[in-house]
């Protein structure tokens, strides 16, 4: 008890002493709460008009078991520090969690400035310190290590009553330190309670957030030191942030600044800030159309409050005094007319605040520029503050931005996968080569062109499927970037709509075309949204549609994909005006989709079941290359010791695996079933469910299987491909499609088998086309001289397949490359 009373008494003396010192302040502002401590120093220190108390007095506000303070040697006499080198000669060291408790005399925001300067003294080398700092419930610094230069970190939090508690927590095996600290009230109204979000325009409350000043810049190429500021702030010179120096001119005129208006006061920013500015350099060219741009460093993943300070201090009145203000590429203020905004009071300052949501990169770009090339274009900025806003984890430290799983385990996975891939590719190549040689030798007797039986392997593109880790951060897009890309979700750009919402076509700033899927708030698909992003960000494959980014700002659920020029497979099969796909194109599309699904099932450590395979989810790029899309329903496959995953039925009617439907057992074979349905859609060119048909034919699966059993395969073929499809190819295709539809998953082939058989079907088609066309040409060539060599790859488009097939040849496809390869070697044989 006695101790406590003694402590409070001591504290009272201290508070009155500090207050007494503060009231001597010359700057005009006397903060109601004002704690300035020169940590570790036995004597108090005056800096300009303020006095930093000696650390001895603080024992009642400081709770620590150890009294360790260190002093720098005499060698550190000349530290260049804006706050004065006197603060950096001593430090307090904490070898265990310790805290300062500051009673707050008036509720409101306080600034907390922490001064760090690591020096080595006795047994403590402060450069090795490693620690975290928290205030109330906010993380200010996490696992912090001090740099060699004096560093001042400025935070602000709202304290409504009672005490402000500042915690120093050393990391395991290390210690914490601080050279000096300031805790003082910020004048009311200086920091807004809320501000407008860029792009959405909605208001965002700041009241219960902690803030950290990351950049405070004085335009006009001059630094304003704390001693010259009304609130002891440091305003950095803008010259190191200027993008193009030649586009900027600094102007100075302190005398024309006037705080007579109601707007900003000399607390918002002092005369020394409003009295200097950087303006657009239009001196050489009165029609200059360019921006003055600053690049400012920030930590990605946070929201930032951006405060602009303007003041017209230009010597000559300008007729067209208006300009545009941009943050990143976003136009935050169009035609900013300073004269109008300040009510035509000359020299009156103006400030405005915006919040940039989830900044994705480590630089923030701020630009000012004339809207058009009027005579005497003008753009001016006097000051700029960039303030980090604490995130949902109540943290201001970049370590608390969610990153995906440890990159170490991913690295191991990548290495294992790459080694595996190399082995697969090499062995596939060796096997292929041996088979090919053997067959060529065996078939040589039968004549040169009978050589292409089934079972030829094309490149299966496994090498394109590489699981690699990209931080989710790289994928996160700010909402305004998406608005910009889609022209604010223009109806003219809608590509499609469904239960989930709409898909828009968009163009990113780098001119990349994208498809933007925006879920409506009603469609409750947050789980599906997450699944899709998590899956897509984990892998990339030639035949899986790529994730470009996503946005979850303000309850939005937006996914940005690569743009697929030719839409989905379904729209090229029936019920649309698109030209019909040839049989070979259809085969190549099926092979592509099968590769994508095969990769999903086998390419990653844990197999993934797509669960919604259908022709509408197979997309086609500008070369009609197929990519599987829509992973919203996808699920990780069964664990090794289990055979299936039990789950609620989801998927699309008509494509559902009956086994899954009846027994709720999900395996990769459910995808195989659905893919079998797609194969029949491709073969028959009709919808999966067609209510306009007689009842027994409504369902494609029943219709196809029934006809196959009766041996009436030809009857169900899409009339549009009936002439070109070769019987062998058709038979092979129907055979594998039917196997996919086996009632019992066990009897269905794997995706790898399906892929193999489809490649066979393509090969059979190509062979028959070759054979036909060569029969026409062979006699001529045999007699011809060297100039009339057969060049099958060149000629079969015009002869056997008709001119409509010419387009196919232009497509880059492995089958053709291979066909060309083989045909070249045939030519070689013929010449001999
Ligand atoms: C703490 O240590 C300093 C010097 O290291 C000493 O001057 C001071 O008296 C100590 N304070 C207490 C309360 O022991
Ligand atoms: C203090 O630690 C830093 C970083 O570990 C090291 O570079 C420096 O040499 C050390 N200084 C002394 C005096 O030991
Ligand atoms: C801080 O967290 C504690 C519980 O952990 C809670 O009681 C208190 O209200 C929080 N304080 C603030 C300022 O949010
Ligand atoms: C800053 O303050 C110093 C003295 O404290 C003074 O000499 C100097 O002119 C001031 N600079 C500005 C830009 O006000
Ligand atoms: C612009 O800044 C430079 C360097 O700080 C200074 O020398 C020059 O006088 C300034 N010009 C004006 C017009 O203020
Ligand atoms: C700031 O303005 C107030 C009155 O508005 C004035 O009393 C004070 O001296 C000014 N401070 C400075 C540093 O100019
Ligand atoms: C200024 O920058 C913005 C944002 O990057 C851009 O949209 C605008 O076209 C630029 N203006 C000029 C004149 O270059
Ligand atoms: C500024 O412009 C707006 C619209 O152009 C006008 O309504 C307003 O009166 C102007 N303000 C002043 C102070 O002239």
C-alpha cells in the first residue's frame, strides 16, 4: 500500500513538472496530454521549445523489473537528426515485456512518436535488438529491427478515457529499446473522423483505427524541420519523390499565405508548408499537357488516408486555374478549382482527404495535371500526407498482412514437382521414340502410309502444369482498378450472366483483356469465391483458365480471369450463330479440356475434383484452344486412405454422376462421367436436355447410349460433321465416351485414359485424311522430278478436306506439328 501511495505521489510531481515545462512552449499549442521522455537519460533535455523529461521521473508510469539504460560513447557526437541529436545519446533497454502507462487527461487522438537510434554500448549492441510494440489493442511494430540511422515512427490512436498503455515486447532471446518517446494530444479536428474512399465514394470511419504517418511531404523542394512546425512534425522535401524533375518547378512565397478563411489552420500545416509548392513546368510550352507525378513508398496490403494541401501562392493570377488530381490512375478530383473552393480569398489554403483502399504495390503514385491543353495549363501542390490505416487485425505492421502458406514448403513442392516433371517428360519421350521406331520398322513392309495406327502419343503438355506459389497479394486488385477496366461495370461490356451475377469484358491499364466476374450481393457464394481464388492462385496450366486477380474490397466478390476470345464450347455446338466447329477442332478442344482435367486430378499433391464439368465451363481462346473454367465448386479429392469424399450434391443437371447423386460419394470419376456427357454433346451437337424432343430422347445420355447399343452410331452424329468424320475416329470416340458413362465409377476410365483415347481418335482421323489424299497424289509424285515432291501438310487442306479446312492448318496444334514431322520423314523415304 505504502508503495502505491508513494508511486502516485511521485507521479503527481512528475505530471505537474511536465505540464509546467509544456506551458512554457512558444509555438502557441499546449497539448492537454503531453509526455516527452528522453529515455535512459538521467537529466531532462530541451529541444527547441520543448523539454524531454529525464527517465528517472518515469518510474511510476514505467512498469519493468529491470532498470537498464545505456549511453552512447562520445564517438556518436554528430548525428544528423531532424529532431536533434540530443535524444539519441541514451536509450532504455527492456529485457522482458514492459509497459508505459500514461494517464490521459482529455479524450481524443494522441500522437505516439517512438525514436530509435541503435548504437553499441557495453554489453548491449542495440542493432541486434528485435522486438514488438503495441498500444492499447493495436500492433504498432512487429518483430522490429532498428536501422542504423535515427528513425522516428509516428502513430496516432484515439484514447477515450483512462490510460494509454504502451507495451514493449522483446522477441525470444533478444531485447527491446527506445531512445525517446512523445505522447501528446493532437488538436481536435486535425485528423478526420471519416473520409471518402476513392472510387466508391463511400465514407469510411477512422475513429476506431490506429494510424501511422508513412510520408509527410512538403512540396517545393524544402524540408520543414519539427522546430519550424506548429506540431513538431517533420515535413520531408518532395524532390526525392518527384518522377520527372523537368516537369516540376518549385515556388516559394510565405507572405501570401493567409489563414483568415475557416478551412485549414496553421495546425493543419504551417506557413512554411503552404508557402512552398511544386507546380507543373509549362514555361517552355504554353500548351503543355503532362502530369507532375510523385512516387511514394508504402507497405502494400493496407488502406491509406491521403491528405492533399493546396494554396495558391503563384505570383501571377491565372485565368484557367483548375486541374485534375490522380491517385494511381484514378481521377479523384476533376477540375479542381482552387479559387472557387477557397471562396476567392487569395492565399487561403485548402486541404482534402481521401482513402485509397487496399493498395496493392509498394509505391503510391500521385499526379496532378491539366485536363486539356488550354493556354497556361496549371497544376500545383503544396503538401501531402500519406497515413497508413490499421487493418482488420488491428495492426499497422506489414507482417500482419495475410500471406499464403509458408513459401518454404512450396519451394520443396516446386523442386519435387520439377524433378518429377523432367523425369516424366524424358521417359515419355523415350517410350514414345521406341514405340515409334518399332512400329515404323514393323509397318514398313505394309507400305509407307499405313504406319499411323492408334495409340500415337502427342505431347501431353504436362510440362505446362507447374504448381507455384504467388502471394495472394499480387492478385488483389483495388476496386477502382476494376471499375476502370470495366468502364464502371458498363452493361455494354456484359459477356454473360448467371445465378452468381454478371461477367464483364474489361481492359486493364496495361491493355490486357480480362473477363471480370462480379458476384451479386444476393448470391451467397462467399465459400465458392474463396475456393476459386485459392485453387486458381495455386496452379497455372495451359488448359486451365488463369486467374489474373480478385477484389474483396467493400463486400465485393470479384474475380478477374484471362479473357477467352471465343467464349465457351457450348456456344459453338448448338443454339447459336457461331460457325460450326470441324471434327478436328472438336477433337482438339476435347483433348485440351481432358488435359486440364487430368492435371487437376493428378498434377498437384492433392487431387482436385472439378465437380462442374460441362460444355459451358470449357472456354476457347482465340486459337480455339480449350481451357477449363469455373472452379467455384471444386473440392480437394479423397485422402489416400479413403476412396471418396462425402458431400452435398452440387453441379449441373444432366451432367451429374448418378453414383454421386445417389450415394453422395465424390471421386475423380464423377468428373469423368460429366466429361463423357460433354463428349456426346460434341459428337451429337445437341443439348444435354432437349425438352422439344420425344420423351425417350430428351436426355442426351439415354439417347446416345440407347443408339450405341443398337449399333446406330451414324444416326446420332451431328449432321454438320457427318461428311468429314472418319468412321474409325468416330468409333474410337464413341467408345471412350460410352465408357465414361459407366454407372459404376470403378468401371470408368481415368482422365489419363480418356486423354490417350481421344488422341487416338484424332490420329485416326488424321491418318484417314492423309491416306485418302495421298492416294490421289501418289502416282504423280512417283514419276515427278525433285520439284514435285509431295508435301502432304501443305496440300491436304485443298484436296481431301475441302477449302473450309484451311483454317485448321493455321492453328498451332501439336497434332499438326507432328503430322508435319512425320510427313517430312515420309518424303525423305520417297526420295530414296
Ligand atoms: C536506474 O539506473 C540509473 C543508471 O543506470 C540510475 O541512475 C537510477 O538511479 C536507477 N533508478 C532506480 C530507480 O534504481
Ligand atoms: C552491432 O550489431 C551490428 C549488426 O548485428 C553489427 O554490424 C555491428 O558491427 C555491431 N557493433 C558492435 C560495436 O559490435
Ligand atoms: C482491448 O481488448 C480488451 C480485451 O482484450 C477489451 O476489453 C478492450 O475493450 C479493448 N480496448 C479497446 C480500446 O478496444
Ligand atoms: C526554421 O527555424 C529556424 C530557427 O528556429 C529559422 O532560422 C529558419 O528560418 C526557419 N525556417 C523556416 C523555413 O521557417
Ligand atoms: C527551388 O529550390 C532550389 C533548391 O532548394 C532553390 O535553390 C531555389 O531557390 C528554389 N526556387 C524557388 C523559385 O523557390
Ligand atoms: C498559429 O495561428 C494562431 C492563431 O490562429 C497564432 O496565435 C499562432 O501564433 C500561429 N502559430 C504560428 C507558429 O504561426
Ligand atoms: C495524368 O495521369 C493520369 C493517371 O495516370 C492519366 O490518366 C492522365 O492521362 C495523365 N494526364 C496527362 C496529361 O498525361
Ligand atoms: C463554385 O462553383 C460552384 C459550381 O460551379 C458554384 O455553385 C459555387 O457557388 C462556387 N463557389 C464559389 C465560392 O464561387
